[in-house]
C-alpha cells in the first residue's frame, strides 16, 4: 500500500490504496489520480502523517484531524 500526499496552498490531496478509507475520500476505491480531501477545505494544514491504515493532519491552529 502506498499513499502520497501533497499540499498545494494548504489543500490536501491523496491517492493510492484505500482499502480502509485511509485516503479520506469517498468509499474504499483505490485512486490512481490525486483527489482533494474536501472535508479539509478551509483548514490550513501544515503537517501530515500516515500509517498503513490511518492518516492524520495538523492545522496551523493546532487542531488534529484523523481518518
């Protein structure tokens, strides 16, 4: 499994294996093209970490988001 994240103007995108919903996008479909995580729109994400079955984002105000 591989997930690659990138931040563009604080927007968060993900792609790769999604068997456990770890991409933060709808469903559990593997994504080959980066897709924006819409639930984080408006959140200034400054750091991201990911494990095999989870992902975590930190906002500039110190809030932590996990999925």
